[in-house]
C-alpha cells in the first residue's frame, strides 16, 4: 500500500496494568469467535492528539469509517452511541476498563490521530475489556490526504482477530456512462473503494469499455474494449496507466469478450468466435497457447473459475435456453448445473471461499426482470438474493466470499449494489452519476 | 418497419435471377447495378456519416494510472462511433432472443446484396444488437449470432465474406433508450456500417 508509508506494531504495550506472566498472545480466533460469540465492541470517537483542524478532521473521518468498516461483516455487536456518551471520555493511554465494562463492552477500540509535518499518524489499540489485555496495537503513518484508507487498514487488521479476512481495503471496478456524450456514447471503467468512495477513472479512450475483471494480484484489469472497432480483450495495468491490446490474439474479424482470470492468475478464460461460433477458450494469462474448451454451435459464454481453478462454470443455450454448465479446465466432464431456476440463467460467479461451495448468477425467476440467485452445490438448492429491487445482474463475490456486488436497474438507472451472501442486507453504493454496472470485486 | 410488403417477392426474385445470371457469366457484374436502390433511402449525408463513423479511433492513451505518479491520459479527440439507424443500408430486425432471419429481414438483405453488388469497393461492418431484456454477457453472444447470421445470408447471396465484418454490441448501444415493446423491437437489430 503506497499510501501508508509505515505500518508498525507498537513495540511495547503501554503499561495499562502489569502484564500477566509472560505468555503467548491468546488464540485470537477463539476470543472473538469461540470465547465471545458476536462480541460487543465499543468504538469511541478517535482522540486527536493535537487540537488543530486537520487532526480533528482526520479523527472524525477515522471514527466514521472505522465504525462502518467493522459493522460491514456483521460479525460483531456494538455499544450504542448513547451509552458511549454516558461515561467519561476515553483516556486512550490508560482506559478505565471498569467504565467500559459498565456499558457492556467486551472489546474496546481506542484510536488516536494527529497530522504533523504533512503526515497523518494514527494509533489503534484493541483491548479485551474484561482483562484490560491489549489484543492488537498498531501505528499507521502516511500522507494525510485520505484518512479513510487508514481506517480501512485498521479494520482489516482488527479482522485478523477473527477467522475472516477483512475486505475494507478492497476495490470494485465497474462500467459507467457518466462521461458519455451524445456524440460519444462511451462507457469507461472506474474503480472505487469497497464502500463506494474514492472513485477513479481508469480508461480514457471514449470508446466502449465493458466486462472488467481483476487480475488476482490487483495490479491489472482485463476488459473488453471496442476502441479498435470490434470487441477485443485488453489488459490495463492500473498503476502504470498502460494497456496491452488484443490479449487473446484475435485475427481477422474474430472477437473476444467475457474475460476472467483463474484464481492463481496464471490462466485466462474468455469467449471468442474465432472458430465460427461463440465458445469458451482458455489461455495463459498473457493470452499465449489458447485452447478451445467448448465446441458446440450454440452460444457458449461467460466463463468463471472455481476457487481451485480446476473447474469452469459457463453459460450455454445448447439445450434451447441459456443455462449454467460446468466443465473441468480441459473442457471435459461437461454437465448442466441449473435445472430448476427458470429458463434464463447467466453470469456465473463462483464463491472464492472454499467453505462456501456455491455459485452466484443472474436468473430470470419472474417474468421480465432478472434477480441474483445463489446455487449450493451440495443441495442444489437455489436461494434468491434480490427481490423487488428492479432488474439485477452481474454478480461478483467479495474476496472472502461473505458479500456480493451486482448492478440493479431502478427508476431507469443502473446502480452498484452490495448484499451479504444470505441476501438480508443491501447497500447501494454512491459511486457517482450515470449508469453504473458490471461490477467486479477485486483484491 | 416501413417496407412495402408487395415489393418483397419481386425484389427477391430479381436478386436470385441476378445471382444465377452473375454466376453464369462468371465474374463481372454489369455496372448498371450500381444504381440499384438500397434497402432504405439513404442520403449522401447519411452515407458520409456512416463512413465517418466506421473509422477506427485515433491512437491515443487507453487507460490512465489510478494511483501514484504513473502516466496520465486524456480523452481521445475525434469521431464518435454511434451506430445509429442511418446509412445507406437499413437495419434488419429480429424476434426476441432469436438470431433467425425473418422473411422480411431476408427481403431487406436481398436488396442490400443488390446494392453491394454495385458498390464493389464498399465494405460493411455488420453490428448485432439486442434489446435490454437480457443479461450483458448472453446478449453479447446473441448479438454475435445475429451479426453472423446476417453475414452468412449476405455471403450466400454472393457478397464476398472479406467485405463483411461482424461486431456484436449486445445491449451496450441501444438505438432507442425506451423500455416499451416498440423500443425493444427497434433495438433487436443488425445495423450496417458502410465504409470504402
């Protein structure tokens, strides 16, 4: 992370109370998940270490973003603000744990920050309230322009206390027509933080740029661009501002779309019509050694890899309607996946977390619109994620498999929406103007 | 669609008769056919626009860096690529979720073939488009199938395949922004971008 010049674990815990006899840090998973199920967090306001405007403003942002980040995974409970305000303010160096115990907190997150010498310094300490024992102590320093990124980093560090990997530093790429004009109805790629903030435009060619997919290292995107007149795959190295054209080596008037990297980043699945019909192909990450995986005259499209990379799901209308099918990465052992969830299924997204054996996809479950659904491999049960939110499509999983992002059209506008994997909570990301669609959740 | 129904069969026959004839005299088509009426009236301006819009974009930056001090980009000046309805060759329409050519579409393509026979230096990019009632990815495949079916029929009418390029736009560039049946019908189409 370039922005955070230094992330250091504080060498010694300030002597809150005499450290218990020298012992290994407690097994953290057990504390949060085992010993304390859905532990109750107190996240009091960040305490500025200087009283200047910059330090106070940074602290306000840190508090707000850290609270939102910690709530996102729905793993914890939180002491309400009214109770936080009922006790004396936090002394971040020496918290009075009895106060925090008194309002039912099990875990206390104490944050301090200051802006000095054009640098933002943040310290985060996480205490087990019952014992006063520090569980985590981190100091972050870096450029002060984006305090949100400090909070995201701290949240992901706190999530390391659980068995789930946080996603607060992840980003989402999507397609927007916000910069289109009547003369140039372009679609460009944009990247936002997982919470919809900090939008950045990636492509600037005023053509159609669609179907973006992250390379697993997070440093590049593969996408489809029409900038040379027909759809071809491009690789955008986002930190260098460079692109590689025609990654799949289309010749003549063959075209390619629906690219997707394997989880190890070594293979690229895509769709090409170079053999006379739209088929799923696989190649090296640089497009070398392409092999045709499907050979029907039907429309075979939209491949996605399993978490191991051994299997590929895709869409085919070989039986008359678009349905999800499975095959191995050699194109063998082909079998149909969706049988009971409507007559139009497309856009697979395999949950990257191996403990969830499931695929999200776009299904036409009711006449007219589409919804996001998830099919469980073991039971073949389909659970509907969206309902009555307009037409939703193009699902992509968070890297830890606990949330989905997709786009929904409501009131004639496409917007990026996030849901947890059970479909209980929804959040529309305020990514900016225009139609915003085709999201892919990156590392 | 404003095509006159009564003209469909005769034009088809003319094309077929012509093709048989052309095959018989093995090669040169009479230049008189250059004046054959295109499928739908296209003014010189329409044609010029179609020609302009088929030009590739100028080379320029493609992506820009999102962080750090990497290269930054700027918009490429130049023509848009708006695949409207204009141009010398009228669009053909398709049924929902179908790439099958209707009788009406075939009749239109037969007129297009006749015109193309007379315009030997014309190349055509056939764009396959879909209405919004489908998913992004499946619609790209459907648009490809529509464009390819269109090309195959034109090729069967004697138009050299090298002159015909197919591009699928899926539902990414609808002609009509509306969501009613009329807009959907207009958007399920093959569009012809003509260049020389």
